[in-house]
C-alpha cells in the first residue's frame, strides 16, 4: 500500500522486459518504491537493488532508453539533501 505522507510521481515502465508495465513511485521523504507487474493484475514490491535502496528519495522520474541498449532505463531527480547528487540514473 502506498502511503500519502510524502509526495512524488508514479511512473510506468517495463523494467524487467516481460511485456508488463511496472510501477515506480518516487517519494520526496522516503525511499522510492518499485512494484513488479506479475501480468495478472497483481503487483509485487521489489525491495532490493539500487532503484529502491537509494536513501535520498526523489521528486520526479522518467523511463527512457538512455543508453540505446534496447532496455528501459529510469532517471529520477533525488530530493535535495546535503551530500547527495541531484540526479540518479
């Protein structure tokens, strides 16, 4: 369940290339969240990996093939906090 004590942007993209749109939720006060679409109207939260373990959270995100390798990449703008880079990919 997504809590509403933080604001961010839900973005849809097929991060695992299985043909199903997955959900990435940036959150300004919390870690971002990634939900894998199982293809049967159910989603499983992904709790490991760089996308969900970045401690800065984020305020916006976008999917695109940034490196032209045929896979979707995700970029998000990290929340402004001392010692963090402003953009993650």
